[in-house]
């Protein structure tokens, strides 16, 4: 009984010991917050990576791919059985994207991915990341007649951050075509009038845009918008799916065969990653270099040996934004049939197309690794690679895991430092209380009982410190976005810049097991560091302790 | 009476050395000492004569190097530490020169401390009312009934020593060992404390061993044992006269 009473009395009369547990509190709170935010980031990243990549990827080692995806899909289905929920073939080749901004050609290195527009969204979260509500329902490579989101559909803010997408689609395309036509006419008129010598005038966008031209364009637009749209929509519904014929090049380049009206027709549709076509300015608004409705050129290798580079013109129909900048600034999606035709991946004799890979979605709860291993047994490893989405992003996920472990070790050292503080203060208290320890021993207290006072004291400090840390940490972790807003309001600085992270709020996930582990660790350190002082107190010789002053 | 009563404490050829580095200090060199039940004995001697050490050995605070100590006919030297703790708690009450109260506890709690040491938490919840009554009665008896909730630093020296005596008695010990209980007190207060001890001896038949270097204090006891250089000094001294006088006085009273 005296142990409890003395523990309590020592606590009440020695606030210095409470000071030492402030660092336990802070350490525990920091660990909880950091773990929650790291777990949140890790979760967001994994969902995104998983959303972009399907559960399993079945691919060939070569760029030319393998023939007859349907046969492969049937074989996969037979091998893996009921676990398969959906499959879609894709073709992925490195390529270059070229587009013109204010008269300058900009070239970007990309991964050109041919997808099946009807099935691709079923094996991954691809559809969710598009900017047109209609495309999110069902992707179409036909240009939409406006209606693109000006508000980021994946964020919970209601602020308009993409005003440029307001007129995107056919209206933008018609306006651009008109503007070019007016420019051409003006140049023509200038040349006829006096033989223009100003070299800048030949490049319409490089010279100062003239107000009068804009007015002309507006006038022309007012005349054309009323009648153009129904026809355009009808014309656009179809060109993405031409029949596979013996001469693909005639279909691939409609401008060579027939005279194409760019205001009413489009080239093959593509969906580039948002990061390729836009950047975010300081005000948090996305500025676009290319809009849906604009035409771009893509240079890609043919499937022959050695590959030759060919170029073609495409029309941007939507943007893809997974919020993983690595993907958003790299991926460009095209209809798989068009890409197979342009690359010459269709065998003229058998008219069987080739694909690079097959994306596989498994049913909920299926064991990814087991299915992967089954498929690896069925298909020869020197021809095909089968990997899960985790395998694909293994290094990244491993790096995040390691970062978390290292951070945890470092933060635990903070609590360990607090442990040394407790050790020092306890030694001080033992020295100060030597005579009292002697008195207790003379009253018949055992060595274990005396040690117990100090162990109990340490346990109590640990529990109080960890408990306060738990409360502090959880309240921060659960309200981190409110706190961020408060700090931003106070300092006027952006604490968490969404343009860097592509999240609009700080993700935070509290795992009860992690919290338990932290608490147990902190209390363990507090008790552990009171063991030495407790031993010293227990071993004091009663006579010498009584003489101590 | 002294001869007929059985010995509560019987010390035979007790030896104790203190080592510090190379040198060994022989503090007790074979002490023989008996305490009869109900007897009040003073141990006197100069500083360093080993009287405090003898008291500590009898109070089981320290272990002897040789010799034996018997309590009620049972040897209590060389016991395990757990049994020594138990005996110290139940059979021996100790009073010290500088009171040795726990500063964090008030007077009542200080008196209760030995009982708290004896009982675990659950047991304590069962016995605490009875224990409080006992402690309160003791403090009342010593005139401290109004100071139960005072901390040691709010008490005078005499009051602190009386709290210490109450603490020593709350466990109903077989023997009370007092180490210079009046050493820090002025004459009048010290006399009061001595009076209390004598009264406990007379009225309750408590066996008391009092260590002191003050001849006047020692004279209040039934018998005086003189320690010199680690041995009981049997040579007759001037003190013996007064000791006999004390004995005579006691006989008269009895």
C-alpha cells in the first residue's frame, strides 16, 4: 500500500518529473501524427497505383508484342479460372508527343498506350480519372461537344481551378479553325496588297495578336456556331472505329485521301495525361497548353525490325489525371485498333492483331501472387512476363516502407531521449530520498517493495506521458486539415501546396495497431529507464541510508 | 524480577567489522547482552564504542559477522532478507535521534506507514479503519490528537519524536529500540520523551533498549550496560550507583 501512496505523493510534490514526460508526450504525439500521415500518403499512393495498373499485367518482352490476344485471354481464363473478373489487351510503345503553342513546337517524351475503350475502364480505375463526365461513364475517343469539368472532380473543393476547360471540345476546335482561317486570309490579303516582308508576320502566333483579328474571329464564330454543331457531332461519332482493311495508311491519314474539314471532323482521338498539357500557376489555377479539340502530332516506332519512326496527327479528346505525376506526365492513351493499324501490328494474311500486354482484373479478395504464379507456370517465362501491380511498383512501395521504418526509428529515439531524462531525474530523486528509503527499510519494507515504488513511478509517468501524447496525437491526426487551414490563415503561407502533392487535403489514417505499438513502446521506455534507479534504491543498505543527509 | 523474566533478546559473542579498502575496523568484538521481558536497559558508551551498531544488529538493519542474536529464543541472525523484513516490521520498533519521519506524509500517515508496509493494497482496504483507530489512539495518548494532518515540518522536535514513537508502537512490537531519542531535543522536551518511554515501560510492560551517551538519560533505565571498544565493560562505574538507584526506584513503584 505504501508504494501507491508514496508514488502518488512523490508525483504531487515533484513536478520536475512531470517535465521529463513532456518529451514522452511530444514523442508519442509526433509518432502518431507522422505515422497517420505517412499511412495516408502510402494508402493514397497505393490506391492510385493500383487504380492505374490493373491487378495483374501479362506482357511480352518485345515491343512488337504477341499475336492473337483473344487466344491468350482464353488460355489465361482457363488457367486462372474464376478469379478473373475482366481482361483487356493493351499496346504500349515509347513515343514523342509534339504540339504547337503560340507557334512553337513542343516535344515531349511519352508512353503511348493503345487501349480498348469499352473494356479498359472495367479492369482499372482508368475511367475515374477523366475530365468529361460522359467519358467517366463510358470512354469515347470522339471529341465531346463541351461539358468538361472546370472543377477537379477528384477533389472536395468547389473552386473553379480549370476555367480553360469551359469551352473545350468542339466549340474550341471550331473557334481555333476559324481563327486560323482568318489569319490565313489576312496573310493572303497582306501578301496580295504589298508583298509582306516582315518575317514575323508569317508566323501568326509569334507576332502581337491584333485586336481587329480577334474581332473578326468573333464575328465569324457567331456565324458558324449555330449550324455547325449537330453535323460535327454526327461526323465525330464514327472515325475512331474504321474497319481494319488491307491499306491502313489511307484510313490513318484522312487529310491525304479526302479533303477534311477540321471544323467538323477530327483525327483519331487521344487522351493525354494532364501533366503533359498543363501546368499549375501560383494562384492554384491549371493553365493549359493544349485543350480538348486541339490537334497534336505523335511520333512512334513501327513494329517492324528495326523499327522506323512514323508520325501521325491526333485530336485531344480528354485528359487523364491520376494525380500520380509520374503517370500524368507520361501516359497518352489512344484507341488500340488505331495504334495496331498505324504500327503495322496486324498480320495482313491472318488479319490477327498483336498486343504488348493483357491487363487482368481479379475478383475481390483473390490472391494476386497465387494467380500470378499459376500464370507463370502456364506461359513460358522467356516469352511472357506476369506481374502484379505491386511487383510493377515494387521499388517505389519498398522505398515508402523503408522511409516509414527509418522515420519511426528516428522518432522512437526522441522517446528514448526522454527515457534518459527520466533516468537522470529518477537517480536524483533516489539520492534525495535515500534517507526515506532507509526509514522504509527500517519499518520492514522489502527491497522489492522499494524498487516497486520507483518502477511504479516510472510506469505512472509513462502512462500519463503516453496518454497525453495519445490524446494530442489523435486530435492532430484527425483534424490535420483544419489545423493546416488555421496555420495557413495565421501565417498567410501555404503549408500544404496541392500543386506539389496533387492531393487537396492531407491524407491521414490512424491504424489502431500502430498506435498501440507506440504507446506500449513509450511506456516500456519509461519503465525501462526507471529500472536502474529502482535497483539502486532497492540495494541501498538501510544503515547507510539512514545516516545519509 | 529481572532474573525471573525470560530473555526477549539474547546476544552472544556478537562481532561486527567494517571494511573500508585495506583497513578493517572492528566495531563489535564479542558482545554478550540480555534483555528480559519488560526490562528497560540503557546502553551507554563513547562515540565509536559500537552502541549504535549493536542496536542496528538487534534491529535487523545489518548483519553480524559472527555471534548470535535470539529473539524469544529463536535465532534471528542469518535469516533470509524476506524474513528479516517481516520480523523488523512485526517484532521491532525503532526510534531514532533525528526522528526519521517521511516528509511527504502527515503525522497520521507516518504512524500508519509500518502497517501499510505490512499489508498489500487489497488487504489494506480491509484493515485500514482498524489501523486508523489504533494510530489515532496512540497519537491521542501522546497528546497529538489535534495534529494528525500536520506534516513533519509543521511539528516541533518533541512532537516529531512522539510521532516516531507512536509509529514504532503501532505494530505492537516485542521490543522498542531507541537510538539517542533525546539527542536532538532540549532538556525539557527530552525529559518529556523519556517520561513517555518510562511510562510505556511501566504501564505496558514494553521492553526497551535505549542507546545514549548522556548519563542523566541513561539513569532512567532499570539497568545500564556500558560498551567500550566493542565489548561490554563490566567494571563498576560511577554510573552503576545511579543505575541501582533507578532499579530501587522502580522496585518501589512496582
